[in-house]
């Protein structure tokens, strides 16, 4: 119970409100439309749940979001289950969602099957009334969104399979309210002006709500009355729409629709490539035949060897080449002999020889110095050993190990044994760091 005169802190009041709301609304089921949806890198999803007159903030934490078959998006009408709580940093209340379901999916499925049954009874799905696709379409019409990936997929397939093609895009919205009207109008306009030889009508994958414009009767009627063959390519391979059943051909994806339209021309190109291969093989066979005939003709005795006409000229060329080669070798030998003489004269004047001798002398001197250094090193080691021995014989070294030397009080004589010591006699003790005066209390035998 809140007291009238009580003064609250902001955090205290907020916590009290949070406790009251959490206790009062620990479990609620709430229906509304999703807006302002934000999915964070942490996996948490924040959105606003609203109706015509009010709205409430909602948060779907990562653990609950990971259990959903599909995540909500802006515009979805959903029913959420959760707890009302307060977010203290902003002082606002919100609902923490533990579970959610979508409104309208069951109704849409019921409408789908009802329309499908109706059109099937009217014979709109009969294979006998399906129009064949043109083998070599000059112009391909595409009715889809201009900003989605569908048009790019279709262009990629056609560019890969066809050298030249003419494509007309009739841009429409493919989801949302009014999209079905735009799609039906586009089909009618393409027919009125005979803008294409074949039409692709479709979009990429999505939920049942996203694909719903292609399940509307107005789109089915436009496809049924189209004089231009229609290929329906809606969603993924597992998705089926009313337009798939009414269309002349159903393609599992937009890319597959482009492949279906171009398959006749691709088959023609394959045949042309086969003819090209056959012609190439025939040419190779003809060339081999003519080559064999030429070889037989060239083996005739009069043409078998050209040396009968050229042997004297060729021998003369060989003789001239030999003489020229020998003359060049002789000139080279003379030049080399002159260069050797010059080299010997330069070697005699070269100071490098004197330097080499000095280097040998220095090397010998260096070796001698090394021997002397070794002798000096050995002497140093011996001197160090003698010094260590002398240090070990120094009495003060022994004193550092905890011993002391007793003197008479006048410090002139060392006391060698306890005999001669008298009780109450003063003596002096020498430690390694100085003298200490002591008094003899008594002696024991």
C-alpha cells in the first residue's frame, strides 16, 4: 500500500511499479500488428505491438526466438504470450514474449483450397487447354518486382544460355495489399499490346502471406484469358500457388522458368555444335587423304632429293666456311699470346706479391703471440691457485668460519691450552671482525 506522504526515489518507485505489474500481469495473451522490428546481433528481437488506438513495446529474447519456426516481420498480425514488466533505464513498460503465433494463416489455407477446387471444377487446370511455349521466342516478358533478385536471376540464366534476347520488364509489387491488382493489370496490358511472345509471372520465396497475391482469383483470371503463353514461377520448388495451376507451364523457381523458355534455342545450339563437329571431322579426314597423296607425289625419283642440283654449291660453301673458321682461330691464338706477355709483365710489377709475403710473416708472428698468451694464461692460473692456497692458510680465514683466538689480557701471548688459566682472569678473544674482552669463570677437567 502506497503511503500519501512517502517520498520515493525514481528507482524505488520504478521497482515498485515493476513488482506490481509483474505480479498482476504475470501471464497475458495479446494480439496486435508488428512494427518497428529490430533484430540485434545478440539474437534478441525488439518490436512494437500495436492496434488502431494503442501500442506496447515487446522484446523476444534469444532463447525464445530460437524456438520459432519463422521470425516475425513488420506487418504480421500475431498473438503473443508473456509477462508485463518495466524496463527501469527508460521507465517504460513492455511485454517479455515467451511464445507467439500468427493470425490468419489457417484462414488463408482454407481460402486457397476453396478457390483451387472452384477453378478445377471449371476446367481451368485442364492440360488440354494449356498453350505450348514458343520454340524461339523473340521477346520475353517478365512481370515481377524490379528491385528483387528474381529479375537478376532470370537475366543471368538467359545471358548464359542465349547469345541475343529481348526482354521487357513490367514492374509490379509482388506482395502486400493491392499487389494482385497490379499483377493482373500487367498481364492484361502485355496481351493488349502484344508486347511479348511468352510471359514469366512470379517472385522469390516467402511465407504464405507474402505469396498470397498469386493466390487471388483476379490474377488467376488474367492468366486464364491471356493469349500469350504464361510461365508461373512463384517462390521455391516446394511452394504452390493458384497461378501455378492456371498457367500454361509451372516452373519451380524463376531461374528454372528462364531455362524452360530458352531450352529450345539451347537445343538448337547443341545441334549446331554437333554439325560443326561433324564438319570438322570430315575436314580432318580430307586433309589426311590429300596429305597421303602429296607424300606419294613427293616420293617420285625426280623430286625425292634436291641434292642432285645443289651438291656442288653446298660443298663449296662448306670449304669457304672451314677456311674462314681456321683463319679466325689463328688470329685468336696470336692475340692470346700477346696478352699473356703483357700479363706476365704486370704480374712482375704487382705489389700484391709483397703484400702476400707480409701477410705470411704476420701470420707466423700471430701464432707466436698466441703461444705467449697461453703461457701467460697458465702462469695466471698457477698464481691464482697459490693465492687461494695462501688464503686458506690465513688464520683470519678460519676465524670467519666461527672460530676465535684467545690472548692474555695484554694481547701479547696466545693461550694454547686451558692449563695456566686462573678463575676470574680477564682474557681477550680475537674474532674475524675485532677483539672482545672476557672473564674466566672457571675451568673443568
